[in-house]
C-alpha cells in the first residue's frame, strides 16, 4: 500500500478507540506452538496456545481493516504471504477468521469451531474528545462546473487529506472537508502564473467488492463509495465511513482561482484488499464495474475527471485492462448504449471526463497506451518519490535522489513515446514520503524537504521535459496532518505538508 492509499483509509475510515471493542476477527492457532500477537494500532498484545483461538479486538484497526503482528514461539514471523512490505498483517474486518498452519502459512476461515477465546491485553483507553465542528462554509452547495483548460488539462496538482486527528495520529481522524482549502488559496495568491496549484486531488473514496470471486461477483457486490452513505448503502453509517468524497469535492470546488477538483479513488487488488477477487472477473464483469464507476462520478457536475490509485496497478492483468478500457470509453461519453444514463459528455464537458492513474514509469507500456490514448482522455501521474533501492523509513541522500529522479523522468519520456505518446504529470515530494523525509518518529534524517524539492526540480529542469508536448505539469505530494505508516500509529513521517521554505521554492519554480 502506498502512503497515499494509507492516508485515504485514514481520511474516511473511523478509527475505533484504544480499549475494549467487540471481536472483529478470530485467529485460530493450528501451528502446534504458542503464537504471540500484537497491535501496532492500540498497543494491545495477546498469546494463543496450540489449538486455541484469539478474538482480535476491533480496537486493533479501523472500520475496514485490522493491523497486527504475529510470531511463533521461536520469534519468527508467520503468515509471510499476507504481510505488507512493512511486515504488518492487514486483514479485512469482514473476514471471519485467520487460520495459522503448522508450516507458518495462513488462510482465511469462513467459519469457526467453538473454542474459548482468551481476553486480549489492552492499554488504558485515551480520554474521549469532541470532534471538530465542521466548517459551515463546506456545505454541499452545488458549485458551477470548472472552466476548461485543455483536455486532459495542463496544470499543477496536489493531494489533500482532510483528517484532523485531534487526539494524535493514532486517534480518530474526524474529517473536516476542505481542511486545506484556505492554505492553497493563500499560496496561489502569492505565486506567479504557471507556478500556482490549479488542480486539487481530493480523496473521493474507494472501490470495494463483497464477493468470493468469479460468478459470485454480481453488480450489487461491486461498490464505489463517493456519495454519503445514506444515498448509496444503508448498511454503512456515517460513523463507519466518515465524510464522503462528494462533500470534499464540494468544499474544494470553492477554492477559487479557476481551481478544478479531481477526486482520487483508491483500492487494493492484493491479499487483504477489498478488491482481492478482482482478477477473477470476466470481461463482462470488469466492464460492468467500470459502468458502475462511471455512473457514480459523472453524476456529479463538479467533477471534470478522476484519478484512480488502485494498487498494484498492472494493465497487463486482463481484468484491469478491461476495467480501464471501459472507464476510458464511458468517461469519454462514447458508450452509445449507456451515455444517456451516465451523462459523462454534455454541454459543460463536451469532450467527456478525463482520468489518470498514479504509477511508475515502468508501467507505461503499449497496452497502457492503447487504453489511455484511444479516446484521448487518459494520462498517468508518475511518482518521482519513494524512489531508489533503500527501504522505507531510511531517507535517501538528496544527491542520490536527484539521480533517481533523472532516471525516472528519462524512462517516462521514453516509455510514453513508445506507447503512443501517453500524456503524463510528474509528482514531487513537497511533504514527507517514506524515503524522502526530514523526520521519522521525531528523529531527524539530516536532510530537509526543501533539499528534496530542489533536487527534483533541478533534475526536471535539466531533463528538458517541460517542453515535451506530453508533459501536463507537476503534482505536489501532499497535505495531511499526519503521514504515518502503518496507519493509525505513531510511526509518523514529517513534514506532513509543504512548509514555508518549500512553498517559497514552489512559488518560483513549480
């Protein structure tokens, strides 16, 4: 999971408190030895004897996932195939159980035998606090459609995450739609033309499937969570989802200065993600899911286009190819059968709506070019951060980082041309990422975020890419109160948003 996807989960998934909480999933120990469990979220711990079960408390995660570490009596990790790149188990809360086998592998359990469950050891819960009062200016008034500036549009964009975290990074998020609107407006008021931020990538929501794969994945089990829960799924309360992406779009549409809002939708295809059965979809099913997506986003007149951060991205996967191919068709208003329902192309959007994906240069292939250029409405946003061979939480030296950026830009330009001239934006780390940061857990990396930004812009300028006709602009990562990995922990990367010395550079060079 990228830090961006993690923050999306943080923004619209309400974190449960530090103590108590009903059991959300049961670990069944069939390993033959004692298992030790711990939570990076609540700090809780537990042990499971051979043949016993352990009810993982809901406080060990959020409304969608549980996060835990599991080791055997020898101290070795188990469930290795389910671990993310940071060594954490991230499991959907809808799983009934997790079975641990004798060889250390794990499996999802759909039913449980009746075995007593030992109580977990939890730290004292924090004192409750009142959520922030929503900004009365962020109501769902319908804004006027943004003016067109090319298609797909040229400009500079930025990601925003509206969780306020009044109790700290491991507390409840309490989303405040439009949290960064005034800051962006102030920046734009001081920046010269060409260096302003005129695209806001607000968090729109996620895509989720509730099926077992194959024929079980019917349209009613394919979800796009963008509108308030009551308008789409009565089973998901506001407390479960937080604010909706639709409300955030309305808030940032009031930024002014001809700023357009491009909602970002995320999801995970791999183990533990809500789209893990996606690869089992037939062509008809994958295209149907794209139809559901198009109907949702084109219904909002404030949305000129969308960004998809469905990971891991792989256009060579048949289901992903069919899905994105249908997304391109639908958003272009070229689906003759369903366009009268979708209304993706209309008087406000005569060319339809555009879409992008966030990825790396090696994913720009001829297959991608076929899908993204066929209707002239697709482009890629290429990450110029989290680069290089180092591991997360180990900061790259800025001079080395510049070399990584130069190589990624060169690959982007080359692959774009080979794939039929795929348009692209380039994203730089104006705030902390997992390899380019000032501080991690309060400890200085010895480098400043300004150094990373200057090295990235130096490499970008030296490459000559600004004159490339496929270059659409620069994307700025990102604005958040806390950037933590794993989510809901005190493993915080700083700065969480572009600070004044970085903004000074961007005003002159973005």
